[in-house]
C-alpha cells in the first residue's frame, strides 16, 4: 500500500519508492564534450604517394549533483517519521578529461604490368589522456529544496580529488598485394608502448596477416556466372594488444591521510603502506585465427558470408594466486590468466523483384547469426573453488541445485528437513514445513550441501545453465513499389539462461522482502494446502534475499529461459515521384512512420512480462557499482512511434 488513509506515505512506500514520489532526491548528470579534428593530405607522383596526418583534441567535462533528502512517512496517525536521516546531504563533483591523439603516415600504391597491385603504408601514432577530479559532500540540509553546499550545516564533510595521466606511442605498417583481383594478401604490424607498464615491459609487437583467393577468377572455373558469380575463400591470423588497466598499477602508491590518533593534542598526517606490486606487468594479447567464405549466386541475388574463428587471449590482467593470511596485504593483480574463444558467424541474403500491376516490386530478405563460447585455460585457482574462475571453466556457467518438488506432510519436513538440508532455511525459525522447497540428493550422501565447493567436490551442485547469450541473430525484411516502401528488422538471442539474483525483486516480489509489492503474475502460483502443485513455495519474506534462504542459491526450478526475439524497427513510408520533386526544386521528399521495439517474445513471458529479457543485467552502475545487486531492475527499453518527413535540397 502506498498511502495511509490520511494521505501520508506508509513505511514500505517511503522505503522503496519514497524518493521517486517525494521528487526531491536524485542524481543529475551533465556531460559536455568538445572535440576537434584537423588533418592534411599531401600528394606526390601522380597521387601514387600520399602523406597524411591528423590531430584530434577532445575535452570532456562531466559533473554530478546528488541530493538525498529525508522522506516523511507515518505508522501512527498524526506522527511523522523520516527515512534517510543518516544521509540528508548534498554532493557536488566534477571530472575533466583532456585527450590528445595524432597520426601521421605515408602510403604508396601502384599497379604494375600483368595485373599486379601493390600498396604500402607506414605511420606513427601518439595518444595522451589527462584526468582531473574533485568532489565535495556535506550533510545537514537546512531544507529539502536546498541545492547549494552553502545551505548545508552538518559536521560530516567529505572532499576528494583525483588525477591520472597515461600515454601510448606506436608505429604501424601495412603491405597489400593483389594479382588480377584473384590473389589478395595483406600484412600488418604494430609496435606499441604504453606508460601503464614498467619500462622493461612497456613495448610489444602485434603482427597480422590475411589472404584471399577468388576462385571464380581462375581459368579452371567454368561454372555459369548466372548460377555462381563469385566465390572467395579468406583466411587471417593476427594479434592485438590490450592495455586497458589503471595507470599506476606497477608503482607503489602511498596514501596520505589524517591519523585517527591524537599526538600532543593534534591528529597528525600519516602515510599508508603501499600495496604489493606484481612481479611483472605487460600487454594482454589476443591472437585470432579466422577462416571465411564469400559466395554470390543466381545473378548476385543470393549472397552468403561465413566465418569460423578461434581466439586465444593470453596474459589477461586479473587477481593473483590466493596466499595465506600471514601475507598481510592484498594480493596484487597481474597477467595471470589465459582464455580460448571459438565461434562462428554467418549471413545470407536474397534480393529480387517481380511485377505488380506492371510495375517492379523490389524486395530483400536477410538473416545473420553468430555464436561463440569462451573457456578459461589458465587461472590462479589451483583448487578450482566455485567462488572464483578456474581453468577449464566455460564463461557464464551457472552452478546450482536440482529441485525435487515441495515438502509434504508425508515427508515429515519438521524432523527430516534440518538434517537433509542443513545449509538452507525456509524461514527465520529454521523450521521446515509442507510447501517448502526440497532438493535432489545428486551425490547420494543423504544430505544437501555444496561439499568442498570445488569442481572436484561440488556436493549436490551441478552446472544447470549458462548466462552467455548464444545464437544471436537478426532478420531484415524490405520492399518497395512505386514510391511506397516498408522495412522491418528483428533481433534476438536463441539461447540464454538467467538466474534471478537475490535482489531481483521484480521477479521475487515479497519473497525478496515482505514490504515489496505483491506481483500480479504470482497470483495463484504460491503454494498452499489448497494449491500444492504450483510454482512458488509457501509465502515467506526474505527467502530470496537471505543468504540462507531457500531461494537465494541458484536452482533448476527458477532458472529462466531468457531467449527472445524483438521487432527492433519497422518503417512504412512513401517517396514523392521524381518529376513532382523536381518541379518543387528539391532532390527528394519522403514521408514515413517508424516504430521501435513494438513487439517482443520470450519463453519467460509464459511466467512474467515484468522483466525485459534484453535488459536483465545489473541495475544502474552509478548506484550499484560493480555489484550485481538488483539485477533486472533496469529501466525498460521503450516502445516508440515516430512520424517523419525527410526533405533533401
């Protein structure tokens, strides 16, 4: 219930949606980007030799203003209390990033007798980024409408700054060769250095090579071009570097702060011990092998493109080996992991025309699909604990328990439940009753647990799903006739599992917290003696949110199939005839109606439509940071309809 009879907010309303209703709490984000790029081109030898250069300067200024105001509510008529008394503050923060990038390179290309084509390129690249930050926060707002720090009077004052600078310097080159458009070869190389790495590991070389063979240009190819007009086989092998880490990881950083101890009547400044630095730190490298095929057939009406690839990523930046507590500090991160990814992607399209009322109707149909899986091949987790990544793990694995229905009176849950499922609780009392969840004893040891919580001893845990999106696809449909046109684009994912985390209250409702809203889709799906063959267990709050709750840990019964298909865009319109447009002294006039996200289907919709299957990740990172709390609590992707008019002069 949102309001009391006297119009005041209830406690549950103030605690959950009170900020939204009160309208005075929130975060205002503002970002201003000024970017300018200038360049030059110099041509020599009849344009066979060209020197090019460019310089880019970008200033990004962002600011954050946050206000947290007490929200009034009442549990007793005539008595007002407040949620948020420990905050009631203002925060103002500003960040500024100055980015500079420049490239200068020369290229030479020429065609020699006999159908030989050659092109060479060599150049230099430099990038630099400087970041500055400042923030101030103070509590004690004098009123709920205050917007300036001068209108705060509290003693809890926090200020902070920040600075970061990095630079990348590199040289690059490329060679292209083609013979009669039949044999195609390209060789690339980059030699990059980053200020984020120590001087002895700062530079690395990243080469790549690709080649193509157009079979239809060969003398032995005697297939009618109306049947198969082009066939090309492609292959490539190359490496790319990734240096996206914090700028000072390899340096010992000292933090200066005011000590909490009073010495001679004052609190002196102190310097913290630096974290341990890794024994080595360098570029992460991704090496990819790719084999592709391009085919055009039936007078180019049918086209196909397909690729299979394998990518090995080495020296991934991650946490180090778990060390004994006597180590005394945080284990440093470094290049401690490798991963292998295999995948494929393919697209096929058909376009043709036929006559309607003597006028040509053009149409096209396109379909593409891709898939990949990644497996960790090296990671500092020798015991293969399930609480961390481990060698041999497929990314996205979901380990969980296997459900075995509900406890019944005949099972005697009050006696058998605590012994059979000791790590779970169906309520705060720990008493098991009919309607509580029962799990399957997978390893046949007469107790439900996670063993040593390792791959080799997982107890009753098993891999029950995978959260990686599989078989991503798209479908495009287009047609036009006598100025009328229609187009549609569908996008979807063919396979993906989702475990609603403990804070997915849009899924769990009051099973997450008792003061949440009762979800309409759960009506008739809660266990009761009159409704024993249903979906959810008996009604108890916190069973999804409590770490010992029976709904907290992943399990087969509530694992969701979030595959989906969505009509991302549909457009219908009409273009005025060319003769009429010319009389209007214009180049083109087009009227159209466009719709975005008008239709979606997912197997999960058989249970609930309250959750967007394309938007089931963690909620707003501004509020939740790197945690996955509140997963699925995102603003839904909006449907929209647009009326438009395009006039080309």
